[in-house]
C-alpha cells in the first residue's frame, strides 16, 4: 500500500548527506498520520455525517502511523531499512489522558525493548489535520548506513 500524498508542499522525508566519519545518512520524516493511500484513515470509524463525528482508536492509528513511517523509510532506502533505524520521535496526541496508554501499547509492540527504542517526546495538541479523524501523529529522525541511499 502506498502512502497518501502530502496535504501541502512538503516531502514525506528529507535525507541529509552522508557523514564521512560514521558512514551514515540521516532521514528526517515529516509528521505522519494514519491516512491511507486512498485518503481514508485507519483507526477512524464514522459515527455521524451531520455534524461529522468519528470514533477514534489510538492504538490502531498508532500502529498505522508506524507502518506508514516504515514504508516512508523503506522507500527512501531502496527497501533496506525501516522503523528499526528510528533514533528520535515526537508523538502528538489530541487527548493525552485518554490515549497515552493505547498509544504506548502500539508503540511497545514495535519496540518491546526500551533499550532498542528511539528517544521519544510526547505532547498534547489541540487538533491535528484531518477534520477530527486523527488522534495521533508522529514525526521522527532515522539514521541509516550510507549504502542504504546509494
């Protein structure tokens, strides 16, 4: 499945040039949501159309976000590297009290060992793009071997 196009003029990710000392490249991944290639959202069930209301599942959205990030990284590295190379992440939640535990469930499924997990900051925001369809967004930085980007 492909990632959806960005909603504005920004890339899914930017690669920083190779570091001769470490033979690595740094990939900065833009804020990523659970939006699918077809424009729908994982973890979002419509409840009403007037006004539009949705039931949001933060664990399902977090799982989808991390899957989208994995696809972005694999696309940037000729399919060689994914979320295992993430070294730093910022998680944005619209309801810290209600969603933090569910987000952590999905996060811990990807990184069950805290020692192998990226450094992370989690903040609450008043809203995310998507018209009420999103409760989580993640931006991150990955470091990959130079050979990954060719």
